[in-house]
């Protein structure tokens, strides 16, 4: 049984790097976004954090002891509850063009080399934060719509039961129930 993911309205940004100086630099660049910044010093810590809460984006170093960034990204993309979380690889390795290809092949949304431009990183993270917020809005709208569908379905089922009884409702009662259902449907259309 997997732990319940928290649904904090603030998106959260997961910072994954084994070097303290790099984590401090990332926090300094992203602090102005006013979103929770969660640190992980290894791929294993990153996976645990991802199973505890939702994140709008993961900033992931490639070179780490134990589970490296590529393996961590592959694990993120493998799990249903984390597969849609965008990953931006951050690495000091620029000389090997194969790293960038491998990063994108494991599902990364972007790939930046260190030292990175703080404005560019902040802008890219902001795009993923905005996307995350829009997805949350759509999920809430869909949830409300499904709740409305369930309410209409329940009222129709109740009406069917009443109609099949030996003492069906009067014409006035039927018209009143139909008007209630129409109002409910119209309210849903306005949302």
C-alpha cells in the first residue's frame, strides 16, 4: 500500500543534488517563487519525497552517488503517481552530448548545464508551476462535474424507483422533480 500524496495547493519544487552548495544556490534562485522547496540529497530521497507529496517540477542532478539522475528519472517515469512530473536535468557535465540525449530519452522536459543562468532557470520553473496550477484547476472542475453527474444520476434513479412503485407520484410532484433536475443541469452548465 502506497502512502497518501498530500494535496497542498502550492505546487512544490523538488531539488535533487548531493552537493550542499548546489542546493543552496537553487534555493536562492527559486526562493522568490514562494513555493515549497524540498531538498533531496540522493535519488532514493527524491523517490521518497515524490511519494509523499505532489511536485510541479523536479530539478535533478545527473552525477550522484548510488542512484544517479538517469536512474532516478527512469524510476520517476515508471510510477503512475509520478510519471507526469516534469524533470529538468541540471548537470556540470557539458562535454558529452550523449548526456543530453540520454536525459531526454529518460523523460526529461529540459536539460541545463551548470553554471546555469538563474533567470532562465527561474523562467523555466515558472512555466511548470503555471502548468501545474492549471492542471489542478482542471482536476477540481472535473471533480465538481463528476459530483454533479452523480447527483443527477441519483435523483433520476430515485425518480425511476418512485415511478415503478404502486403509488407513483402525482403529476405535480413529477413536474416539480423535473424542474429541480433542470435547475441542477443549468447550474452545471454555468460552471
